[in-house]
């Protein structure tokens, strides 16, 4: 948890210093995010192409829902 002393110190900084702190923190967060994906690793990607069974299921559910609304 962030201490109240740290928060009060950050609030006392000038606007430009606050933006600088934000830039540093966002840069650190971005670096952590990029480490989640490794360059030599392959990752599966889902595609709607070839998902005929899923499309049929969705169509049946929509048709049942529509018939219940009409009935």
C-alpha cells in the first residue's frame, strides 16, 4: 500500500515534476508488459474462420430466443 507520506510528497511537486514521475512509472509498466511476450515463443491466436459449429450454435440460440419472445 502506498504511504500517505509519499502521496503528500507527490502532491507537493510541481506539475512538470508530477508529469515526469508519471512518465517514469508508465515507462516501467510498459517494460513489464513487453516482458510478458517473448520474441522466440509462439502463441496461439483464435480466429472466427472455420468456427462453423460455433456459428451454428449461436444461430440456434438466437432462433430459440426469438421464438420464445414471439410465443
